[in-house]
C-alpha cells in the first residue's frame, strides 16, 4: 500500500508564491510517475505538472514558466514551486503517484489566491 501526504497549501495574494510538498510512503518502486493535479468545484481534476522518476517533467500550458516541479527520489517526495500565482490558480491540489499499473492519491491541499 502507498500513502501520500501533501502540505504547503494556503492563502496567498496574487503574484505571490507557494511551495507544495508530497511525501510518499509504503511500497514505492524506483520507476514511477508523480504529479500534481488540481480541481475546482464542478470541474474535472486536471494535471498541473508531473515528473517521472528519471526527471522528465511535463506542465499544463497555463502554468508553464510560473510553476516548477521537482522530486527527491531518496525521500520519495515531489515538490511544486508555484510563483506568480493568479486567482485562477485557486483550487484543491492533489498529489498522485502511478506505478506498476496502479495509482494513488493524496487527500488534497487547498490553495487560495486572493487579495
């Protein structure tokens, strides 16, 4: 079994920054994908950024140049550095891990961008 615990969400003003962290524990294999997704009420959960264990990253167009995803394989942790935040970035952010045909989700952390 795999558990994911997110942290780092909160309230920030437009133009500000936040850093999200997600720690994975349990049966973690060396080859996997970890990503951050976000969801607002009434809409689907969308990929924000993802990164493979070998370091290949992908981003949604809406966050390119503002968000940076990184990971520390030794700590089974993935980070999302969010800069130049906009009100439209407001959402619940979820961490996901995919390995060996299975996927796991964290409980989510709220990010609110508002003045």
